[in-house]
C-alpha cells in the first residue's frame, strides 16, 4: 500500500554510533498527509531515525528524500528543508523565556512579520488551551503544560511534516489524554504528515494510518494496526505487540485453507495455507480464548463452533482490574483473559479442570525462521 | 590606623564634593575599561558560540591555550603592546602608544581569553536537547548561538563582570602603554601607584575606595539586568 506521492523517503539507511549499529538497512516511505506510527521498545533506534529525518544527524549510509528531492549531506539547503518540518522531542525542552516567546521563536527565525506572529501565536495558544499563559515563564510550567507549549511551538509553524518522539512519555494520564486529543485533531485535518515514535501500542493503534515496528534497528514490519496486532510477521514482532501465546509446532495436515498444527502431540486447527511439514508458530491472543467448565462440556449443554477445545488444568489466576488472567496447562502453556466475574462464577482457581476453546480463525500461524 | 581613618574621611570628602580631578580620573577608568570589555564581549560571545558549536581539529588544544591565558600577567600584555606600537615597532606607524586607545587595546588582550573561555564554559551548561530543539524549530546556526547565549545569560553576564573587573583593576598594562599622563591617560589604578610613590597614602587609599565603589555600582546594575 505504498502511497503515490511520498513526502519522506528513506532508502538504504545504516547508522552507527561507534561500533554500535543503531539502524540497519532501513527503507521507509511516508505519504503526504499520512499518519505513521513507529513502534518499538526503548533503544530500538526510533529517536535516531527521527533525528535523521529531521536532518539533525547525517546518516552513515543511505539517502533521505523530502518531497522527491534528495537531501544533500551538508549545506544551506538542509536548513531550508528542516524549516518545512517540526520535531517534538521526547523531553519537552522549553526555553527560559515567556510562553509567548517560546511559541513565537520559530516564526521569528523564519522572518515572519510581527503582527502575523501575534495573530498565529494567540490562535495556537487558544487551541492547546494555554490562553492567558502568554507572560508566564515557560520554565515554571508543569510537565503537561510544557509539552503543550512544545506542541504549540511546533504546530504554529504549520509544518508539512510533524515528527513526534514519545510525545506522552513521562506525562500523567490527564495530560496524556489532552496531548493525544490535540495530535488526533491535527491528524484528522489531514494536511500534516506525521511520524510518531511511541512504545505505547494503543497510541499507534488509535492515531496512525500505518504502523512500522522497529526492532533492534530494523524496520521489521509495516502495515495497518490489524495486520500488526493480529498477524505479526515473526516471533519478535508477536512478542512486542503483546501476543502472549506463541507456541511452537509443525503443520501435520493442510487442506482447503485449514491446517492442523501438531503441538507436542496435541492437534490444533487454524486458518492458514502453509503446507504440511512446515515448522511454525501458532499465536493466540489471550482474549480470544474461552474457558468452559469440564462437566458442562461433557453434558453437551452448549455446542460450540470453535474448532479447538483442549482439556486443561488452571495453574495460576491473577486479577488485573476487571479481568482475570489465567495460565492453563493443556500439554503446553496457554494464557487466557476472561472477566473477573466469569472467573468467580465458574469458580476458576488453580487446579480447576477446564476446556480451553478458541476458533481456528483466532489462531495466527507464522513461519518459524529456519535459522532458529 | 589614623592613616586609614583619615583616608576614609578623605574619600568620602572627595566623593561628596565631586572633586573634579577625581571625577575625571574615575570617569576615564570607566570609559577605557568599559570600552575594552564591551569590544571584547562583542568579539568573544559570537566567537565563543562558534567554537562551542563547531568541531574542528585542535579544538581541545585551543581551549587549553585560552584557559592558560587567564593567567596572563598584565605587565606582560603591556610589554607586548608597547613593543608592537612603539615608534620602531611593527605597528608603530599608528602612533597610538601613550594614548587611551593603546590602553583599550591592552585591556582587550587581557580580557579576551577570560571572556572567551568563560563564554565557552557557560554555553556548555546549556543542554544539548535545548540546542537540538532550537535547530528543529528552524534556527540557523547564528540564531541558535543567540538563543543559547540567552539561555546561558547568567553565566555569560558573570563572565562579562569578571572581565570588566580584571580590566578596571589592572595597573601594569595601563602604566606601560598609557604612561599615566595627567589629564590624558591617568586612571584610578595608575594614580594610586603614583600617589603611593609620592607618599600620599591618604589620597591613594581614597582612590582605592572610589574604585571599589564603582565596582559595587556596576555589580548592582548588572545584577538587576540578570534578574530581568
């Protein structure tokens, strides 16, 4: 789904700090108006990638294209192009100036007329809910307010590309909510391209058109939220997106788009086209597993369309807010998430005999790399 | 002890009566050292910014040399300016030896290393994130230096105060290149030397007190500026 006209394009990017490789063989293209989320654990290279795109750093190897033009490795043109973007760094760095001067500085540096600056700054402070703060020293603000100043300072420039590095890290939930709403407002207007680095998966899911997973310096998978969260390409991505059940197995049968995976002698059905003999991982999201009490199953009081029903014994129950997380042993370990109410009504506790059932469509099959 | 008391009352007397000679000498001290310090600051602040923000071979060594020059003896600077500008010297054709101009040049040479070195260390106190933020917001190199100097204004102003202090309190250079000519190059410190040599300790000490009072006024003024 490569967009027709890309505003940012990165090709063959490799970057290291000394011996340490930060980014490897990275190619990325972001379309005009697109909201792209870069997710990955801390230290994966997200910040470095954003810094390179913002032309703060020159990549070791590789080219950056902005609006189709290849960016030179030095010279005045870099400033001109940088002025068409804006970058909100992770730790909000407000200058030791008034809120007004903080927000106005980017416009002043671009040589805008004083009256235009006043007009734009007033408007943007209104937008981010900081009206009346003009004369406060920005250093005296709280973390959430400072981040809103940083956001206003970037948005007032009406950048073609807005880069955000963990915009809500270190913020309290209320401030996080405000910042997320502001970002999503800008995203909805659709004329700003956004690249946002985050390790909060839900943020990527909610705000982005497309997600890229950056793991140890490699862009491992890009796609929309559904692709990434339900069909991760490999074990690393699956782990990172919170796929708790990743089980090794071998396909024993394959016909009409349904495969049977042999997991330590237990058969498991899934929707996939891999041929028999293929070594795979079966991934099941914990919330897709339904637990049935053994006796009700034997009486066939309910019949289920779920293709998989495995006899299991509960080994551990933990409560997470309104949910109960159950670890069950059915020859291999499975994690299931059910509401706390169900767990209580069914009297599920360590030692309970249950059936773990899930649909064949709830199992995502991915290839095990031969090297592993 | 009586001498100290007498000189104290004499100083107050001289100040209160606005003794024209004292006013003239103090004014000249201020003018010469102020000009030297201002010119040095105009050179050192941008130059310090440039050195701080650019990587080049020998940067470490340059900073080491600058710091070594903090210890430059004033009389040695005087000697250098004297040799350069004396009639037979390479710059002798300017004919500025024994003028306030030569004194300004001498004090500038004295103050520049101090201002430059302290500006660089003041800028190091501004976080890299602040610099990156400015660059991201579209600041050019020069605009970034401006912003960072403003962020470091306390440390930068402290450097300027220290530079001015070194200029106004030195005597070796002013004596050598100015010549302590009455009504032309005589400043507070050279007067003190002269009056002491003449045995007029009272006037010498009174002049010293006047110099310190000047310093107090300037320091209060700069403190006000810092707090803005």
